[in-house]
């Protein structure tokens, strides 16, 4: 019986492969399929730069217009039948690419003190029993409310490295298709469930720019949240309140604004006529968010003004409108059309819109990790509940025209592919020599206080370390640690130096500083040692 079952599985796999080959043989240069397939391959491999994929895509769009508008054929892209084996192979390859990129980015100096070095410093100090951010020289909870990161502290007893955080973030995103598949278990039939899980993962990991930019950003504590947001929503649906509470405590401890997840859950419950639980969750979420941002964090910084909480809802309205379009266009505006579902993500989006900091509504950093997760959850629920209605739309000829316009916008908003990101992360021989020098210095002066430039910081963990910055005059003044000038200054012109705009002037000012002498035993680094006590 077991042998027969194995043979049946083998036959099915061969049948799937045969069908795939037959499909490829049927492809013709006169069909839009083949040109979009070429465009996808060019985009994935990054051939000819970042925009060459648009050329075969343009040909595909012209042929698609002929197929669905002039010939009035049905849209050729929609199917719930997915080759499971092919998807699993591609998913495995994507995991390898993302993990390799995550590993190599540290050694090609793609990571920075802002943000991964700073958060790794916080966890390192947690492991020493301290609530302190060494690079900023302030209490950790004065910058961001991140006590959940203390869970990583035991790992830093083994080895103090940013890899713990960056790999946790990568695995958080890579786990999403599996978590979504688990979440949708009781919501739809298995084939559609698998398809939705694939689409969620495809958009979150590859195609949806706000999510992909957040995923490839070096690190933010909220980037650990996506799978836990989905699991907490599932626990809420099943009314498993104890486990739900534990999950939400973890989420709220990741960052001060994570109470917006609770607000979104509450609003979703209210519009679904679950008034009591909805109002309670929304109220708790609003209270927690207010306390974290306006009471707890200000307490730790002695109520001094802080730029991260710059609230300006009416500033740059055009920029915020463009941000909303970029956020919703790849999702066909479904969360807006079906707003009773879209309300789930509204509070998370609202946090970015309330801010007066342009980077928060640019979709270029990590600020969409929560909102993109909630938006894709919204789309999953819409496609389950309204798939018949949405499917009927595409039978209309005018909707086909709108679809072509949407497809053009979607392709212009594509992020860089994972393979291109991996290529950018490959270290050069200069990078490797720099790393050797950094490791040698870390070993030679294990107890010295350090000031380092932004991209060197993530390579070194110690309490007595801070970032080297440049004044507007061009002078680099040695910073202090524990009210004393640092013992060692480390700089390199060969890698990124955020907050040092004119490297030559910085070096000139340090050469003229009588407190420091340059140690020339390191060929790839500018190393300045404190010459007086």
C-alpha cells in the first residue's frame, strides 16, 4: 500500500511537470504571456540595469490590449490552480537568496548604526543588565520602546552580533506564506488557500514595494511583527484571549506605536458588529499608544523634545496623497473599495500620515512593515468573501481597460528583485580587508572606548562606544563616553559615513587635534588614539 501511494505521488509529479512543459510549448511570441514572462525573468535577474524589464513588458501590454480589448478575450492571468512543487522549489530558492543577502550585507558594510547597530547595541546592553543605547548615549527606552528585544539577550551571551536580529527579521518575513496558510485553514478550500498564501508571500517578499522595502531594510523591531500580527488576529477570531494577550504584549514591546494593531483589530470588530470586544480592543490600543509615546518615553528622556514624535497631519498633503496611491495601487484599491475590511489597516497607515517626517510616508524605509501586513491581510479576507464579485468585474470590457492601466502603474512601482539585492550585498576585497582590521582592533583594545563611523558600528559590540559625527563647520570633534574623550576613533573613506559629509575636512580636523595621534599600523582604516589621559 505504501509503495502504491509513493508511485501515485510520483505519477502526479510527472503529470504536473508534463503539463508545465506543454504550457511552455504552447507559448507563442504573439501572446502577451511570453513577453510578460521575459519581462519577469529580466526583472528578477536585473539584466541591463533596473529598467530593462520594461521593454518586453511594453510589448506584452500592447499584445494584451489586442487580446482583451480588441478581440474581447477573457483575462488570461487568473487561475486558482498552482503547481505546488514548482512553488515550493521557488520558495526554497527565495529563502536561500534572502538569507545569503542578509548574511553578506554586514560584510559589505550595507548595515548602519542607524538602525541595526543601534538596536543591536540595545540588546547587547540588555544582556549586561543595562537599559542603554551606547551609540546614542541615552537610555534605550528614551529613543524607542523596545523591551521585547530583551528576548534576544541570551543569544548575545553566546556571541554579540547583529546577525541575531537581521536573521530574525529575515525569517519573520520568510515565514509569512506558511503563517498565512495556517491562518486561512478554516476560511476557504485548500486549493484557493494555497493560492492566497502564495500571492500573500509573492506580494510581501517580492512585488509590493512598501513591504519589500521594509523587508530589505536592515532592521527595525517592528519588522519582527508581521507573522505575530497574523497569529494574534487568528487568536482573536478564535477568542483565545490568554494567548492573544501574550502575543499582543510581545507586539507592543517591539515599538511604541504597535498599539495601532489593537486599534485596527478593534475597528474591524466594530464594523463586523462585534461591538463589545471591538470597542474594548480599540480603547486599549489607543490608551497604550498614547501612554508609550507621550508618557513612558518622555519620562526616560526627562521630557525633552524629540524629533521622532513630530506630529504634522496637514504638512505636505500632496506627498501624503502620493504615498496613499503608492500604498493602494498594487492592491487594486481593494482595501479602500471594501473599507469595512480596509479599516483593519487604517490606524497603522494613519500613524505615518500624522507624522511630519517625510521618510515615514515615503515607502522607502521600514515604516510600512505593519501597514503592509495588515493591508495584505485585508486583501486576503476580501478575496475570500468577495471573490465572486471581483471575478465578475473582470468580465466587463471597461474593467479590462482599467486593468491594463493598473498593470502599467504596478510595473512602474516594482521594487528591486531579491537577486539584484543579493548582488549589491556581495563584499569586495576592500570590504574584507576592512573587516580584518576592525576585528584586530576589537581584539587589541577590548576595553577602550570607541567612536566609529556609521557603517563600522554594527561590527563592534561594547558598552563604551558611540558614533562619530561632523559639525556644520566640517570639524570632527571627538565625542565623549562617560564624560571622557574616547580612547580610539575609527574611520574609513571606503565605506558609507552617514553624518560625516566631508570626509577630508573631518580627517584634517583630527590631524590637527593635539589630543589624538594617528596609529599607522592599520592600512585600511584611519585609527586615532588618545595621546593624553
